[in-house]
C-alpha cells in the first residue's frame, strides 16, 4: 500500500499537479461573504453556531472557531469578538479561520465589532 501512495505522489509531482494537503484548513463554504461565522468545531468545522454581518450583539455559546469572510473595507477588515463582560476573546483577520481560546477550547461570544486587530 505504501508503494502505491508513493507512486501516486510521484506521478502527481511529475505531472506538475499538486497533492491535496489534508492538514490544510480550508475556508468554510457555508459562511456568506461579508460575515463572521462561528463554529462548534475547530478549524471552521462542525455546525455553524451563528454569523454576523454587522457590529453588535450576538449570542454564540460554546464556539470553538471563527471564520472572517469579510469584504475588503479599509478600517473594517478584521473582526473583534467579545465575551459577556466585554473582554476581548480574540481578533480574526479577513480570510482567517481561527480557533478560539478559552477553558476547554470553547468561548462564549456576545458581541462582534468590525475594525482592525
């Protein structure tokens, strides 16, 4: 089996094709353009818990990751995520999938603010 895999990789390389990297984190496809989306799994996987297109209050409980699918808008490319007490949870740059810090790898997000990190 190993020789078949090595042969396949070698054949793709010689043909000038790239071998897909399974470890690479792809952008989630279910997050609409202009939104920040929060997910139950790491790396933008699992169920989408919530999404927001504007700054303001949200209720996203037990989120493990976020994807910023924002549009290019100077001064508003990034999104800051805050907890219930108003403390910064993290800031996610445009195009970035980011795992959220927090006890047990989960975070509760109660507001989003578009701006810069």
